[in-house]
């Protein structure tokens, strides 16, 4: 889990997707990166990631996104599904609710793919 204010780790070495500025991408690598970046290309999903990253507990109940996002529960669930399908968040069902947390390794891979220049 990511603590509030903590930066996400950059995973060195054996990335699934190399930096786009250091070497040409294979088609499958480009498709994998595109799925991740497409999931980030929405303001509500970026807000969700921000809320998760700054959560003191490192996880947030799905019900806690509705107010800050100003979106309905079904819309919030849709955005969380997109993020989950892209491997950026994971959910854990506890009774009626699902608690979400970031997948820092996946975020680090996307960040690493942008290069360090």
C-alpha cells in the first residue's frame, strides 16, 4: 500500500515495457502501454488515483468516491472497473462494499515507459 505523500517506486531493469524514448516498442508492448495510458486519460479516473494515493490507510471504500467526484455510484464503479482492467487498482470485497488500492508496480511501469530524460 502507498502511504500518504509517498512517491511510487520506479521499477528498474526487467520492465514489461521499455522506455519509449530509449528503444522502439514492439506492437504488444505498445498495446499494453496504451491500455494503461488510456485508463488515465479521464479526469475522474485521475481524481480516483489521487484519492487512493493520498489515503492514509492506503485504500478507500467505493462509497467514499461518490462525494469527492460528484458522480453517481454506477459511474464511479465504471471508472474503477476501467482502472482495474488496466491493472492500476485492485479491489477487495468486504461484505457489501469493495475497498480499492493502487497497484504501484503498474503505475511505475507506465512512468518508466516515459523515460527519464
